[in-house]
C-alpha cells in the first residue's frame, strides 16, 4: 500500500527536490504540495503524513498549522532548517511527531517519513536538543528572582522553605508563583499545578531532568 504524503513549503525548489526524493522510494508518493496549510487542505486529498515548513510567508504559526493538520488526523513532521529551536518547541507542543532538517541526506528524510508512518516519533538529536531547554523564554520573560523561586518550588520545596532559603516572606513567594504562572499562560504554556511548573522548569533548563 502506497503512503500518501503532503508537503507544505513556500520554496518551489524545496518542494521539487523533496518530492523527487520521496517519489523515488517504494511505497511513498507525494500526492499534494502547497505553500500553505489552508491550500493543502483545500485540495481534499487524503494524506497519511505531512512535511511542514515552520516558517511560511502567510504568517501562520507552527502551532496553528500543526493543530489544523492533526485535527484532520494527519501526522506532522516539522521540516525545517533547524536554526530556530523555539519554532520546533512550538510545533512539538502542538502535536508534531518530530522533525527533520531540510539539509539532511535523502535517506534520513525518507527514514523520518517511514518512522512516522509506522506510528513512531522522529526523536533526532536536533529534536531533543530543541525541546531540552528554552532559555530564551527564561531570559525574556522571567526575572532573576522568579527563576530562583521557580527552581526551588518546582524541585519540591514548600513555599515556606523557599521563603526561608531566599529570605523573603511566604506571601512574596506566592506572588512570584502567580506571576510565573501568568507568564507561562501568556506564552501558551499553562502551568496551573505544581507538577506543571516542574515540567516547565525542566523544559527551560531551570531544574535538571529526572529530579
């Protein structure tokens, strides 16, 4: 059975080259390409997987595009240059099944497609590295004190203990936590529970993984 593949990219050379790579393999066939997700979906073609460029000229975001495709039960592979990890993280949170660089050898691109078609995740080194930390969020959104509070509180310390360690009041700790949660929510990364805060702190490199 031949897998039906879609590609969303607004660079004609990428579309032509990737189509040629995939169509040369047994069991794979690119049945639709488009510069936007809207145009791809408008074709009404059944698809088994989509390679999605994360930066498109129509201004749509990775989260929007991945959500639209996965809502149609189409698995998505982030197809990217890999130079903007924040876009990879956004695609991952929206449900992408992994990433592959456009600069990869043809065999790696084909393997990524076959992996996702088989129900797997393309857990490449690049993918893991992009998801491991988000220091940009920490540096841009959290104050130094907020990062300190988050690191201690998310590691399992009580508010009372955090207050004692940082020589502030318990009420101040709670104020910091409320602001931290609001900032994560504004970044579409809600953390309503302490466990959620732990996961965000691990994602952002504030707390070591596995603590």
